[in-house]
């Protein structure tokens, strides 16, 4: 329906913006909850990068499951 009414791109853009915003917020929350801060970054940058990548992957997975996939289904 969205495609035939030429509203698909607008709809997908809104979903994309919402998902990206929620991922950024969730990454910050996960990092804060796990005690990942600038001190860790300064003392052990490789561990910090690993932990932040883990937070990002977790946040993306949650947002995909809760925001993106329900819209598609």
C-alpha cells in the first residue's frame, strides 16, 4: 500500500531515523550500566573498543527486534 501511494520512502526514512536514535541512546545506557567510561578508554583502549562494540551490537539487535521487524511483519 505504501509503495502504491508513494509513501514508502518517507515511511522507511522515519523508521531509520527512529532506529538510529534509539541505538545511540541504548549504546550510552549500556556503556553506563557496564561501567565503560573515559577512564577505561584511557587505561585500556583495546578493551574499551571491544566493550563498546559489544554494546553497539547488543543495542542494534534489540532495536531491530523491537522497532524494525515489528513494522515489517
